């Protein structure tokens, strides 16, 4: 009995997840009969089995749900938001009852009357009208003799009877306990359903009405009963469908077995041990020149590798498994936030080790929640931005270079780098100078800083500033990475890079003075050997910091010996040294080691609690000779030593490089009505126009002009700097610089457009007053570069925020 | 600890005579090859390979502030492998004593004047010729989280 119950719970949980998914899909495609049938079948199975197991509360709840589903299935009720809502609530209620059963072995005290009442309310939706129509239908049923409708009518009556006879359920159970075992029940489920229908059909030919408790016994005996003579087409179709899916599920159950996760983990551990034992034997056999031993150990080697691969494969699960709940979550969230969001998933079949999956689950959910909550804008905002009202979240999983990547992108507002920086400044994480030097990409990384959230409002969904840092730590813990790309107004993409598996990884074995260390191959870029007599020339120092010129780039160096508290002078010239080039977050660095051995498959073992706080090590492993070697956490190492702390310096250098490359920026020189010269980056200028002054119209919020069938708000620099107000001239031509940003346009009125000049970006200095992006010296005069964003913000404010959020 | 369960695995550490509840002891090992862990807390001697499982070895002398023994003696120290809720650890001790069956009536609370760091001890047993101090591995591991690593920040 316990086994049956357990089996029932496992299957029901799984099926309910599928129900969630199906319901969401159904809401999009109300005509999807297959999905509807799936949902019906699940609820029906649960109902049937609970009756059999004597779980009366659950049975009566699912029964009501089934009635509603039946109406949907017969097409007498269209699937709507309302029906989806109650059915999702039903799924939740069933789930919670199941977990009660799981915990105590019995039904809990909560019989979820509220959900039942909600479903009944939907069922009785049209009140008397409905019943009247149903009666009418029933009449018609008898006239037309269409079995499905008839069945429905009868089932309704059955439901009524059930309600009345709830106390007598016991009898039901007595009868049903003679039913076959649950496995059979599952397999036969669809047949049951069919049989019940045909059974009902059979009954329907008799005018007399059997009480429900007899119905079951008939259902059982009527398996062999005659099929309905000529069922109407839709019913036949349904049956066909259910039959085929039944067959496929049967096939699945024949070819696959459920395996306890614990057993899998144990197998994996054993394989890990085996790999280590193999490594030892291999090492041993390489010393012993015995042909038979060599042969045997090679066979062992091959077999172990294959076994390892097989067990790893068994632990793989499609990424889709953790994404199953996403559509439901997104739907619920977006509804509660009043947003419209569509979700698209690709590559859900991509497989990932299940331990990793567990670790990735939370970060993934977090990012998706964030996308819904903060990424995608409210519909009004989207409308104002000329975006489609429905936001889109895309989740894409794919293999790349021995890793699984999962990308979550939204087409929402994107991250605001300036706000991130401002926030970081407020919180005192960085000073203004550091922030100024920070590239946009680095600034985006700020969201991983604990305690930094740019959400304007803390909602119950997110915005508390805990989270992204946890996401990052989670990812790093499994040797993964997370990347962000964001463009304002266009959306944000998060890319999770996850190693394929955790337990066994290829690693490079290196040595310092005596000790062996393993460096996971994932973080390796290349190896450089420096011969001992070249060390002095090739390892240079920049203000005390050792560097190496790697193809023209300066590679900061860390001496492993020194970091680990050994010999502080790593390149004493007695020994060749190796530079292991390691990929950091954005930047490579070199790890100087004494010796480099082979790459080896190592089994990652966790470090005990005592050693967890040391940032240099990711774990330990056992080498071929039985010695324990520590696995280096290159990221932790770099961060601790501060190579990456210097990233701001390097970023500064990079920026210089960038500037050097795009040295010249084309700018438009113009004279404002106040007579001041301003410059404006040509890249932000859409067009230069001349309008007759007479065409300018005044609206409440200022002056506008009709331009290409749109209203172009006009703005003057004097408004930005609050030096006065601008009035259009009575007549004549008006010079307007049409500026565009993210699909929005505004017109900057100027007295004169002077010239287009190239300004060296090296000569630019940050602007000192609001509205000025930069100051530069061009052809001997100081020119202020307008901050176009400020112009847009000003116009937006004037128009009451409708231009830009 | 329950009254009826008074079997202790005893060991010597300098002048100290200590015991660990036998239930918690997994095995006793001869000296093992040790892998040094840079920047580990000072009481961590290193890692040992226990049939494929990696176990942290803790220098009990360091932990209990007993004068350290010389290098040669260090090499000779025995491992008491103990199971705790935080995983398996090995305690390095000078010498292993007998497993003693001690009646609960001999138990006494720790004297308040105890000079060693008493955090890791739970009680004392008044044996005929000497006193046995009971070491609680769980308490040792409980403190592990607080143990400062010796790494120096650049």
C-alpha cells in the first residue's frame, strides 16, 4: 500500500507540473485539444486513484475540477483566463494536499473548500441561464442521441449524486479496492476513461438512473461492454489521441526505469573511486614493464572511461526539467504586476548533470523573476517607447565549448549604467573617480555586488538587493560564470555558463616547491615556458608588480609559491619556470609555477568545514600515487591577490586604448539662441531640418511641430541650463537639430548650425555642469558638448513622463 | 551523553589523558602521508587520503594549546578518525590508550579552574589512578567555522 501511495505521489507531482505547463499553453491556444486531454487525464487519474486509496477530500476536489475540464473538453465552455486561474489554483491545492499526504500519510485538515467553491462558481458562472441551457441541451441530447453530450449530462447528475452521497463514499471504496494494482490502473487509465464513457453510453440507452456506487462496479464489468455504435467525430478523435499517447507512455515505461537519485550519486562516487584506482594502476604499470599488466591496465582504462561516461550520462537531465515551472511563474508574476509577457524557450533538451541542475535552479529562477519584475516594462511604458505591448523573455540553452550555456534575455528596459554607478557611489562601494574610470561593462557587473539593487521600488518579487550576488556565488561555486549584456531600452541578456559536470574534471597538474596542485582546465588558456637564463629579461616589473609580455599585451603575474606562503622569489634563475595563463573574469593573468605535469582527469572532493574559508582552493583530489592534491580556485586566487582588483587600472588602460582607436568623434557645432557655441555628437543627430516658424504650434507643455506625421517636441538649450525661456520667432526659418534616442525624437532649436568638426576624444574632459557631457578644446576654443540624454529627460519631464520612462 | 554509554577511546597528548566517546570514533590510523594546506588555520596539519576520502587532520596539540612536540614526534603521531555532523576529521594524538568502560558514577563536571581552553571538553571521569577528560569532537568542529585562516592579506 505504501509503495502504491508513493508511486501515486511521485507520478501525481510530475503530472501536475505538466498540468501547469499545459494550462499555460492552453490559455494561449484554447483549441489545443491534446493538451486539454492531457490535463483532463491527469486530474481524472488522480481522482480515480484517490478514490481507490480512500483519500476522499482529494477525490471530491478533483471531481469538481474534472467537471469543469469536461465542459472545456466538450467545447461547451471556452478556456479563458478565469478557467485557467481556477484550474491552476486546483493544481496548487492538489499539490498541497499531496504534500500533506506525503508528510503524514494521511490527508491534511485543509480540504481546500475555497478552491472548490471557486471552481463551482465558474461552473455555475452563467447562473440560471446555464442550468436552463443545460436542461435544454439534455433534451436535445436525448433527441439527437449524441453520446458525448449525453455523457456530460449524466455526469453532471452523477456529480450531484456524488455530492449528496459523499457520506456513502465508503461503499465506493469497498468496491474499487477490488480494482487492479495502481500500475495497471495507470496504464489502463485511458481505457478506463473510454470504458466509462461507453459505459455511460450504455447506461444512457436505459432511461433509468443508477446510483453512483453501482456505477463503478458497472464500470469495471463494462470493460468488455459494447462500444458506442457510432461515436461523433470529435469524441472519436479524442479517443484516438488518448490511445496513441497511452501507447507511447506505455512504451516509455517499458524502456526506462526510475532510479533513486541517491543511488545515482552513490554510483557516481564509486566511479570516482574507480577512476582514482585506475590512475594508480596506470601509474604503476608504467613503471613495471610487464606486457600482461600493461594490457590489463589498458583494458581497465578503457572500461573505466566508458563506465564513467555511462554513469555521467545517466545523471544528465534535460535543462527543460528545471524550466517547466517557468511559464507558470511568469504568468502569475506578470499578471500580478499587470504586465503582458510571453516566454519562449529553446534548447530545453540540452542536458546537464543533475547536481549542477540543482545549483542552477535558483539563480535561473531569480534572473527570470528579475526580468519579469524589473526588466520588462509596464505596458504603458512600452507603448510610449513604441515597443510591442507584450514583453518577451527568451530562454535559450545550448552547448558551447564543453559547457552548457543558458541565456535569459528580455526585451525590457535594460540596465541603467548611470544609475548603477550612482547607487554604488551612494553606498560607498566605490569613489567617484573609480566609477568614472569604470567601463560600462564593469559597471554592469556592479549588480553582482551585495547590497546593490537598482529597482526603484521593493516589490514582493525582487528589489531587495539580495540576489544577484548570491546568483554569482552560486555560479562560481560550481565553476560556472555569469555574463551580462544590456542595452538601455532594448533589454538585458544574462548568460550562465555551466560546466558539463562537476564530479570529474580534466585538470592540469602543476607543482610549486614540492607540492602538487591541480588547475581545472576550464580556466586555462595557455602555457608559457620561460627558460632560466631568459627569466631576467622576460619577466619585467611595473612598479614592483611582475608582468610578462604576451604577444604585445602585459600579463600580470602571480607567483604560486609566493601566494601560498612559500619562496618569495619565484624566479631565481636555477630553474625554468612556467606561466600558466588563466582566464579571469575579463582579463587574463599568469600564474608562475615551478613545474607542469600532465593533464589528468581528477575527481573533485570537497574540503572539510575547516578549510572552506580559504579562498584559494576549490577542493582536493587524490593523485595516482595516493597523495592528496589541492585544486586551485584560480578566480579566488586572483581576487585575493588583487590581480583583478587592478582591473580598474586596466580598464583605465583599455579605455585609453579605445580612445586611441576611435580617437576622433564627429561633432556638430552649433550656436544657441543665447549666442553660446555648443557641440553635439553627430552620432546622436538624426537630421538637420529647417521649419517655417509659422508651423510651430504651442501646446500645454511647450512648443511642438508636426514632423513626418509625428509630433516633434522642441527644446532649447536655454531651458536645459535654465537661463531663460525660448519663444519662437513670428516668421522666418527655424533651424532644428533632430535628435534621436531609442526611437524617440526631439528637436533642438538653434540659432545657427555652424560646422561639423572632428574632436579628438583625448581632448575631452568630463563636463562640470548639468547638461554638459564633456568639454573639449577644438580649434583653439573651448566647446561644451551637450548631454543629449539630459535634453531628452527634460523634454520627457515636460511632457509628463510620456516620452520616456 | 547517556549514563549507560561510557566507553571511551582514550589517548595521550603531552601530559593530558583524554577520551572520545567510542561511538564517534570511526577508526585509528597509523601516521599517514600528509598534504599541507597553505593558509589553513594553524591547527590544521593537512589532508590525508582515507581510502579515497579526503580528511582534514587536526593537530590537537595546537588546538588545545599543548606545547608542540618536535618534528620527529609529529611524524609519529597517530590519527583518531572521528565522525561528526560536519563530516569526518582526523585528530592527531601522541599515543593511543585503551578503550575504557567507565561507570557513569565516576563522572564529574569540569572544574571551573581548568587552565586549558575548556570549550572542547564536556566532563571529567575520576579513574582510580588518574583523571580522564572527555573531548567533544562536535564542539571542535563547531569552532572550526570561526577559526581564522592564517592567510595574510596583501
